[in-house]
């Protein structure tokens, strides 16, 4: 295993953060708190859940259990009263915790055993677990954003009906080695 893994996961995490960030730019304050019903999550709840999960999992990542005693997971799924700016601040605090810890990892750390709820995982397995968990919820954020913009959604990838034009442009260029996230991460922010 080489730094390719660490670089790849950083880009993967940054890509999924970017999808949510671009969704947040397209929705208003009310949309952050909208719930389909009492059993569903609002975007604000998902932000609270993911941020607290990130801070819990990645604070003292190599030395303490990823489920911290201070975390109250059930509270994350209660209606949130924070305003859009505060929610984005909470969101970024979680990501800063995760990315700072990932940035400090070396190849030598990848096979260390870390614990989540008292279950041992290699660092790779623990990171992969979160790399599956976070996009699951970010997909929910994007889906809610699409619904709540009510027809004024700006696509975060290839817009409907433009796949052929996109592919034609790609295949008109020489082959290049690039991670799928690079092209999205280098796009201007909306």
C-alpha cells in the first residue's frame, strides 16, 4: 500500500463534501429544516449526524475508540434549530477534523488497529467504513436539495440530456491518467 491510497481517499472525501457544499449553495434556510415526515431526516439533521460522527471517529483517531462518550447520536436526529450559517460551520468543523487526521496519516499507520464501538478495524477498514457511510447520507442531502429547489436545480455532474456531448468532448482528448474526482474538484465553486 502506498500514499496512493491516502491521496485517493482524500480526493474521495473532498469530492463528496463538494457535492453537499454545492447543494447547500442552492437551497434556502427553510430547505435545511424540511422533513417529509417525522420518520425522515432533514438536511440539518444529516449535517448534525455526519459532523458529530466525523468528530467522534477522527478525534484521537489512532488512540481512542471512535465512539466518544461525549457524543449523543440520538440527539443528532432530532429537529435542529441552527441557522444555515451555523449548520455550515458545524459541517465544516466535522470535515476539518476528518481531513486533518487523514492528512497526518502515513503508510505506516494503515495497518494499525483502531476501535469503533469496541470493535477493532485496521485504519484502512475504519476509513473505508466512513467512506461508505458519508456518501450514503450525502446522497440524501443531494436528493433533498434537488426536490427542494423545485425545478431550479443546477446539476452537480453531467446534466440530463448532455451525456453524449460530454463523452464526445472527453474522447476528443488524448487519454490521460486522472482520478474521477479530479475534474470535479477543480471546477469553480457555484
